[in-house]
C-alpha cells in the first residue's frame, strides 16, 4: 500500500464525449515513479497537462482541465478509475478534447485496468495526512464536507434530491475496498426536466439514455416524451414504474449516491497526492468537490514544505524525560537544551525544548526583546541528534558528542519565550567510525524556524560524575 503503482500494460478505449458529441480514442500507458497522472493531446504532443486542480477552469456538468487555449473535458470518470484502481503514475493520451462517456460509469476503464494489471514501483507514496477534524462548506454550491484523520482514504456520500423518485441515499467506500465492483459500474444520472434544458442548450450532444440514468420526478405527457425522443434521435422512449426513462434497470439501489462517490474520487485525485482521511460529503457535486480539492491541495503543499512535521501530544508520556536524558548526555544546567524525547528509531529522533523567560541568556539576548539564540537552536538539534547516536552504544554515559561541521543553516523566524521547539534530526547516511551526519529541523507549531545539516563525532570519554 505504501509503494507507488502504475499500470502494467497499455490500454485504450474509445467513444463519444457527453458534451461535445465527438469521437475520441484514449490510451493509458505506464509511467515512472513520481510522474503522477498527466494528459497529452496527440494533436499537440508538446502540450502535457498535469492532473492538477489548478488547471480546473469549469465544473459545469463535469470537470474540465485547461492549459492555455486547450481543454480536456469530463476527466472525472477516468481519474476516478485510475485512482480507485490504485494507480499513482500514468500517461493519458487523447486524440480529442473530451474523455468518452462510455456507459456513463467508469466500469469499462476499471475493467481494462484490471485486465492490464497494476504493478508496484520502487518509490514510496507521499500522502496528504489529515491530522485534525476540519469542516468545509462550499458557499457556491452549498455542499458540505467533514474531513477527519484516518490511516487510509475513506469516503462517505449523502445525497437528498427531495424527489419522489430519488430520495435520500448513502454510499461509502475506502481505498481497501474493491473499486471495480463496488463503485466503477455506477452510472451518471439526470432528471428529465434538466435533460430538456441541457439538450436545448446544446450541452450534451453525446447524451443518450444508454449512457445515463434519466429520472422523471414528475409525470411526463406523451408529447414531452416524444419531444425528448426527437432531440435524442430516439423512436421508443417510455417511463417505467420507478420513474426511470426507457426501463433502465438500476445496478444498485443507491446507484446515484455511488456515482456521486465515483465523481468525488476523480475530483479529489486532482489534489496531486493520495489522501489519508475520512471524508463525509453531504450533497457533493463537481463545484464543491473542486473547492474541497483546492483547500486540500493547499494543505498538501504546506505538508510538503514542512517535510514531515512531527506530531506532539504533550499529554503523552515521553520516551525519555529530562532525567533519562541526563543519563545519556553530559550536558547540565544551564546548557542542557532538550527537555524530553518523544520519538526515536534507527534513523530519526524528535526532541522537545520548552522555551521560558527564566533562561539566563535572555538577560542579554536581548534586553526588552528576548530572542532564543540561533546558535543554541543548532546546539539543541545537536544534543537531540546525540541521543540517536548514543542510543547505538551500550554505555552512552561514557561518550561525548562533538560538533564537526554545520552546512546550509537557515533561520526563518524568531523563537521567543513561551514557544515549544520540536527538534527533529534525521540520519543522512549510516553512522560510521563515530561520524554522524544528520539533517536537522526546528519547528514551532506548524512552522519551520530553523534548519541545517549537522555533522558530529561521538567519542568515548571517561565519566566525570
């Protein structure tokens, strides 16, 4: 689950676009790690569009990506199938401007991907990890979303059309469920009164009762049915007892909610990273989904910039408290710069330093403007890294750590009394002959305050206590 994946063999499919009515051929090919999902128009081979919410210019009855003068319409079903089948990297080539609607679902695409196979790649997935509950409302559409922490993507969709033929529905799916059987076959749907308006406005030139469920929430006269039939080039249209045009049988009792979930998977793929979250969507649509995707992308960019912000719960027992730390480091008051260790493994350590006004250097650094010295931030990192280095020896109390070099040190904001510094040190290379090379980052809250590469040497010495 943590490895990136791509499609094993090339697949292709063809059909007409829902809105343009134009024929198009689509090919999906394998791609290297960290490539993501990208689109290429074969008549403009130098133009490559990334599946990115920043390129969404329209959500009118579908999701459209636009770069310059070129657009690719109705990408959501294709992206849903690619994402739902677990693919991270793929190249999508199309010889037209709209992804074929097929039967209104993602069934054919998911089936072809399953037949072609999906293979793991030598690259770790980089996921957007939601760490707190967020309530999000799209003011334009009224769609409401609740986003909660989870160790995987979990989606819940609730719809309510206040209609006698399409009432409240609920659907759920997680990234560990079988997308191909649970979600992919769910078809798009429309109400008969909307269908007439869309046909009159030329918005669904490729629309057909074969590629959408058409609900009739009011009794249609034979004249109205004949008018729709004429506009769609049909000769035999009727409404069944369920209020569905042309006796289409539902694949699931809650097919409408499942299709809304299908759309949500596709739209959220435009965030650009797999998502670890439980998302409850109330009355979602493309407009609300894309607004949510834009918000989540900002969070993703923030997480990438922070480079793995540690999670600190001050109510949890630390791995090492200050007395335990004194058993490993030779430093003592007023120069012990680590209060506790909250995380430690073979490659990373995270320490905590609570900054208070009582510390003696604030007397002169600076009077009336207390600032925690940058050089002491580096010292705090070095001591934290020393815990990791000394955890590899049996008698850490008989060793000292000495600075050898600091590179690329940057100070990004002030640290002042009242701040809590999270001190993260990560090994850049294995410890050899006592030499320790680490990347250090100091956080206050969700901001990086300083960072740098630190090299130290651990040397055995006599215990002075």
